[in-house]
């Protein structure tokens, strides 16, 4: 079985991967490219899985070549389960990708990662509710500390076996009417050939996805003419291109979800870390503090070296004298030991007294 880790860049995918991956990890290239992904064989609940850390993507509807490679991997390799890692501290933005993954129809588990950061920002997330709304397991995690990771993978294995697919999220009425009309035109066969659910194919065509557009055009040019007409109607009705209509529909669904499951507490007092950060990250004061820290640090190292140098060198000298009085002058061992001691004291003599 294969489990793929997927999320936006910097959400903590690699930290999660490292928390469970065995010491034997393999780096592979996407076919015909220099882009890499990492995988590892892991043993979860007595079964062996291939765990794959895919490059981060913001959306499945993307013109970026690198991001399309991750999408291609999902469509062609069809992992048995996707662990969608979301950055809980920017939950509503992250949920847009989750909604797209639900459209993809693969078994899914959501890792609410960086829950510590979310709490620090005063964001409280009702995990149960989010799981109910999405129709898939949701587990809060702090992947750098390994917190929540065992529970996440326990639910992941169960969901992979059950092939649990989440809920379908519907857009507003007129957009939904266009999506379902197009779905019925496309039919299941065309979508199956492309390895995606019919609904997702219809949505991607309305989003002007080049790859799917070209594929459907090859298979059925008549349908593509209807797709273009529907795009035009949608754009005219909403006053913006059809891809933007779909992305703003998803955006508002994600916002609604966020408002349903999360509360943002107004913080009255700033945490110590925030207060320290205010000075350390200041565009002017930050550099002065950095300079002072470096001067203090090097000053400490140099003055310590100055005081340690003489006693340490004296000690090495005494040791060499003691050995030469105790061993024969021509002994090879004495020559070796004296060489070793001189090497050490020479090294210390170079490193410590830079300031002397
Ligand atoms: N506070 C916090 N930081 C995290 C957590 N997970 C990852 N990070 C940090 O977020 C940054 C990005 O993590 P990384 O695993 O490289 O993200 P990737 O780009 O998704 O692979 C790193 O600095 C991690 O130390 C978490 O749960 N809590
Ligand atoms: Mg990474």
C-alpha cells in the first residue's frame, strides 16, 4: 500500500515524513525531470507501507510545471491514501487544497499540523466538527515534536483499508448547474480514461485546465465546444473568467468551513515570544541586537581562550616531560606519544589564543 503526504509548501510534510520514515529513504525523480520526491518503507500496525513525501503544492489547478508533477503522481500512481497536511495557523487558506483533494476522490486523512502555532495565534479549532464536515478523519499534530503522529497514522491505515472518501462540497446553485450539466455530457468513460471522477473533470474544464482540455479535445471535440460555451456563460454571468469563478467558489466554501469550526480569540496581552520577536525582527534594531550578540559571543570565547591557553599548554608540556623521564629516549612509543601531545597542544595553541 502507498500513502502520499500532500500539502502546501512549508506546512510540515518533511517533518512528518521524518517522524515516521525508517532510516532507509529513497530519493526518486519524477519521470524525465530533475524534480525529486522522497519515499520510505514504513511498518504501520504490522503492515508495510510505502510513504511518499511529495513536493508542496498550493492547488491542483495550477499552471506551474513542478506542481503539475505532484498532481500527475496522484492521478497516475493513485496512492491508497493521501495524508493532507494543513498548516492550522492559516486554516482557511489551507482548506482550499483540502476541498480540491476531496474532488479527487482518493481516501483522505487530514493532519491539522502546527496546531501549536494556531493556539499561539489564538485560533481554536473544533476538530470533531471539522472531521464531520469534511467526512474524513482529522487529527491535530505537531509534527516536529511527533505529537499526534501515531494517532494520525492509526487513522490513516484504517481509512486506507476502508477506502474512506470524504464528502462532496457543492458550489452555489448556478455554478453547480453548469458543473452537473457538463458532468453528464462528459460521461463516466471519458473521466475514467483520464483517471479522475467525472465531477472533478467537469470542474477542471471550467477552470480552463490546459492538460484536461487537450485530453478531452482529442477524445471528443464536440464536448469541448460545449465546454467553451459554458465557460463563456459562466464568465458573463459573474463578470469574471470562469476559472476565477470556480476558485472564488472554493474560497468561500473554505471560509465558511473555517468559520464553522474555528474561533479566533482576541489576545489581550502579547506572549513573551511575540514581545522578544518584536525587537529581534525589527528592521533596524534587529541588526544592532545581532551585532551585539556576535560581539558578546566572540568576546566570551576569546577571553575564555586566553585564560585557558597557558594552563592547558603547561599541562601538556608536563605530561611530555613525565613520559620522557619514564620511557627510554629511543622508544618508538615515546616518539609517537610525544608527537601526539605536540599535535594536540599545537592545535590548542592555534585555536584558543586568537585574541592573545
Ligand atoms: N511550530 C511548528 N513548526 C513546525 C511544525 N511542523 C513543521 N514545522 C516547521 O515548519 C517548517 C517547515 O517544515 P517542513 O517539514 O520543511 O515543511 P514542508 O515544506 O511541508 O516539507 C520547518 O521550520 C519546521 O521546523 C509544527 O507542527 N509546529
Ligand atoms: Mg519538504
